[in-house]
C-alpha cells in the first residue's frame, strides 16, 4: 500500500499494490497528468485495474476522467448514493457547480455501499457510510490490519468543512457519529485524504471532537470558514483572478449565496464577500493585487 501524499488542491491518492493494482481517489483535475506519471512510475509494467472514490469532491475525483481515458480497463466504483447521479452526470445534483468547482465528467461502473465488504488484492476492506463532511461519502477499513482510509472525515489535525452542517445543524451530529464510528474501529493506522498517514489516532479524534464542539457552538464561524475554504480553493486553482471574473464566479456559487443568506447582519453580498477577502488577506491566505485576487 502506498500513500501518494499531495499538496493542497489535490487529495492524497492511495494505491493498493498487488496483482490488480487499485487506485483510491485521484486528486484535482489540474494535477491529473502528474498523478498518472506517479502511478506509471510506481507500477512499472502493471496498469491500475480498479479506481475507487471515497467521495465526490473535485479534489478527490478530479483525476478520474484522465485516468479512465488513459487506462480504458479501469473499473470505477463510487459511493452508491451518488452512483445514479454520476452515471447521468446531473450537474444540479453533483457537488461541483454549487461549490464553484470543476470536475471533468467520468464514468462510474459500480456502487460502494456502507455495510458491504470488498476484497482487494487479498485484503478485506469494510465499507462504512459516513456523513458530516459529505453526506454521500464512505470510509474504507481493513479490520485485520486495522488500517482506516478516513478521507476528509478525520485528518491528523482536524477534518474537512462540514458541508452537511451548512444545510442543517444535524450535520454537526452527523460528524459526531462519524467520529464515534472511527473511534469504535480502533484503527492502528489512519491514511487520511490530506496530510501524512498517522498512528496517534486517539489524540486526533480528541482534537477533532473539540473542534467539532467549537463549530457546533459557533455555526456562523463554521459557515464563514466554509466560505473561506471555497474562495481559497478557487483562487489556488487559478493562482490569480481579475476582480470582475472573481465576482462573476462568486455570484454563481449557490453555496456561497446560501452562506451569505444565513448571515443575519444584513450585509449586501458584495460587502460580505469583501469581508471574507479581508479575513483571508489578514491570514495571508490570499492577496489583493491592483488587478484582482491572487494566491499568497
Ligand atoms: Zn472532501
């Protein structure tokens, strides 16, 4: 098993070595060729046979289309709750447009269901449904070796934005249940969606629980954090954006609009967006240039 730890914009890719190499998550589309080159280097004469996704965020499945075009035999399995939507590629029901992100269309061949077990290169993996970060995601757990592929449900220092909590406060409960599930698995190794693999699982869970408690008490700041992540991600993908293009993008992103609508201070969208940019600039996550917005 190899973890290809990637920088931001792309998730990690996990490769299960053996007679039928398996690729789990494929990063952002802008890094797809780099991923393919890494896989060719790693696998030599072999070709990946299966592609699995933990969830359909553009930084986890953005490389799917490129790998499928390159390795036509690749059998792709995705979480069952998004299987039909993906097959029809219904943009209204996929998470890309609402978050202002892009993911090239790819094929899905089979669905992964919570409660199911799959055997990959002789190792049994349990599939666990999880929610909080993404209502449709799954985790993979190898019970014999106690290895957990935690995607964005648990990182060494935290977890991904709780998209479910932007829709309903129940999203915080969903993340709590996900952390309870992870705790109960008693993993020896966690291979997260971002950052290095780690073994000090209990301290990470404890830290995640305290972060969750903070967000639950301050849902408004969690929502602002989500807006910051969406904006930072977009600017990072483009590196720099003229002001007009940035505004045009922001006005199309329904999730940003919904976060703004929940802000009770009555700020107009443009003023609210400017406030978000000011915060990101003060944290040195972005910079304003005479032409627009740039990554820092
Ligand atoms: Zn994610």
